[in-house]
C-alpha cells in the first residue's frame, strides 16, 4: 500500500542526488556513460515513486511548479507554445493546461509502462515525444522552452543546446535550471572519475551561462534556488534575440 503524509522538500530538485559509480567508469565513452545514466535514472524514479501515492505526489509536484514559475518572474499568456525538454514523468507540463505543450524525454515510454504516476492520457493538452532532445524537430518554434535539471543528463551537450536554442523563436524565453559546481577542483574530479553516475556533465554556473550567451541568448536573471556544499541549484532566465513575443511578458516589465 502506498504511504501517505510524506513531507516533501520544495527546494530540492528531484534526480539531483549523487549516485556514486565505480571508479572504472572513467574508461567509458560519453555515449556509454549516458546509457548508464539513463538506466540509473529510470531505476531512481521507480524507487523514488514506489512508496508515494499518485494523487498526493502530483498535488505536491504541481504546487512546486507553480512556485517555480512564480519565482522565475515570467508570466505566460494563454495559448503560448511551450516546450518541456527533459520533462521526466512529472515535469512542468503538469500545470500548463492553458498552453500548447510539447514534452520531450527519451524515457517517456518506459515511464508510461512502469510508473502509474505518469499516464499521457491524463494530459490531453500535451504532445509527448519519447526521444532525445537532439533528435526532436517540430514545424513551429515555441514561445517558452523549459529545461529543468536536465542539461547535465544528455548524451550530446552541445547538440542538445543547439537544438533547444533553435526550437525557441526570436524573442522567446528559455528557462534552464541546473545543479552547478561551486568548486573547480571538485568539478575536475567529477568530470574524470566520474563520481556522479546520473549526470554525465559537470560544470560551474559561469560555464553554463557562457553556453547560453555564446548561442545568442541574453540572460535576464540568474536565480539561486538552493545553496548547498558541492552544488548550487540555479535557474537561468534567458531570452532569444530579436522582437519580444506578445504572448509572453516578464513580470518585472509588465
């Protein structure tokens, strides 16, 4: 029987736990490291949700996303096109009833088959795509792209960033959150061991910011969501160049 009454930590991103890998993983290619990360990601979600009641968990998760969106300082008008990249089984798509949403994650088919907490039929306003972000193409670019705690999960980081930026229309927004290293020497060790098997990529806040600005995005805000020892959890609110989209407006300029 599923347990109820469990307290949740609203400041801690799911999937951010460090799972230590054998040191001989450093001989693996990035692609194989990514496959290992996907295997452990799926196992992590199964273990994490196994004792959680679906209704209670989704109620908490939707509250989390509403709070996240409020803290981002961004407001969306009904009908805006949204991309939830690396959405997982309970991404921000769960609260976007008034929007045209595409949700992309390579593990969606496995989530749907193994997790009662994720059933695509519960979200008729969402188009789900069980594929990597690098391979995702659509005829119309989105007004807002969300990439929450997933940039360090991909196989091809540069290709994923290029694809995501290409999917956001001029004047649109990209909201990207990630655990970033506080210390270069620890990041160096994690990159070479690696110790954290769920996250093939390890970078600092400044390095993630540079990845965005070198692709023509202007970072309007960098928000520290949670501070901890090895990592801080940041949200970048970035905007693609050229005219603003009327479907979206930042709350600080409204």
